[in-house]
C-alpha cells in the first residue's frame, strides 16, 4: 500500500506494529493503534479460532477513536483489507474504498463451513463500501482468483501497485522469500543440496555456508537473482512480474489463497507450482530449470503489465468516488 499512501501524503494513516514504524520511517504521518486484525497462521495454514480471538481486539474503543480522529474532515476512507476502516467510514458517513488483492477473502481459509461463514461476513462488508479496487490484472490475466464479481458495487482491477525495477543478475542464484524461518515451505536442507545458490530472506546474520547467503531485506536481493522461490504471497508474485523474474511457487497446502495464487502463476506461464510436501533437491532443481525456460513468456507478459500503475489508478478511483 505504500505507493498508494504516497499519493495521499497530506493525509494521516492509521496503522500498527511494524507497518506503522515502516511508514513513519518514510515520512508518512501515522496514527499508531494496537493490532486490530491479523491472520493467525501456522504450519497447517490459517487457524480460524485464533484469528477470531485476535481480531476481536478491533472492538477496543481506543482503536475506534483513533481511527475516527484520523478520518475527521476526510472525503473518503481508503481501507487495506481490515473491516475496521469500513466501519469507521460508515459511522461517519464518509465514502469508503476497499483495496484488496482479490474479492473472495474466503480463500484465506480452508474447510467448507469456515469458508461459508467468512464469505457471508465479507459479503456484508462489501455491501457497505462505495468501491472495490483489486490490485491485480483484469480477468482472464489475473493472478489471484477473480470470483464474486456479480455485485452492484463498482469494482476496478487497477493492476499492481509495485513499479518496475531492475538490477544486475547473478546467474545461477535465486532469492527465497520468507525462507529463513522455521516454517519455510522450502527447507534449508533442500536448498543446501540443490545445484543452485540462494539469497534467503528472514535469517540475517546466520551462516549458510557456500550455497546460502542470509539477508535482511530480501526484496532488494530479488533484483539481483535470476529466479525467485515464493510461498505464494500476492505482493511477492507481483514484484516478480514487474522484475521479469521466473518463479517457483511453493504454498502450504492448506493456505488456500496462496495455492490459488500459485495456480494463477502457472496458468499464465509465469512460473512453476510445487507441493512442499513432496519437495526434494531434484524436484526443486527441475522446477527451477522449467521456470527459467519461461523467461520469453515473462518478457511478453511484462510488456502488458508495465502499462498498469495501480497506485495511480487507486487515487483516480478514490477521487472519482468523492465526486459521486
């Protein structure tokens, strides 16, 4: 959301935790609140019960009051996924624009009944907003699922908010996003047996031997890599698209949203999806080789993708909603 926020630099942003600190370090005016909403994720995917318990903090009067103060005198509230901003906008009679990766948040959860409950909850939220901006490409060239588009609420596929970036590549080296934690979908033992070398995010200061270099800011090293290994997060996939990086996507089986993102990458010929359960160095090396063979297709897709400026389109959408 940073590119979007920069286009409204004169306004305050309500944020929390590491996000609030990051925005403040970039000169953005921030009203910091306790964590109002977060997905509880473990090795099995999203823990629905823990997520509900953690998200109940959004009823904290301090959080609501702080959000209302930030929205005071505004013409529109731009909300990044959390329902809190929608509630504040409706309470104050202000236009509300919901910014999402996709319009079917039930894909964050596994299990029939859990997904149905989530679906009904979010459809109620969607009926309360004035517009929905999806930071993806229009169907059928979308990465994330393009479902539940049959609504009277204005919807726009605005494209990615990340901008094209380049850098000198190191042949034979990949970037592993989120690979330095104990819950990584690609075990370090597999990486060490692979014939390739890696930058691994999340484990700065650790000794990875000759094959692995642990780094703090993996985003910077993605530019220097020949390919990327991802867990299926939408933002990381969009970064790879805008850097023309072949992808190997290894989402946890029960993390439905990331599995569907990985399917989108494979469907568009931008990378290869692998199942972490059956992953060894031979499968990984083959998947990397196959992804590298997709470079010509990535270049063609990039010529289409670079025409989008998601942050600019979100701003345009918001200002148009204010006029209605």
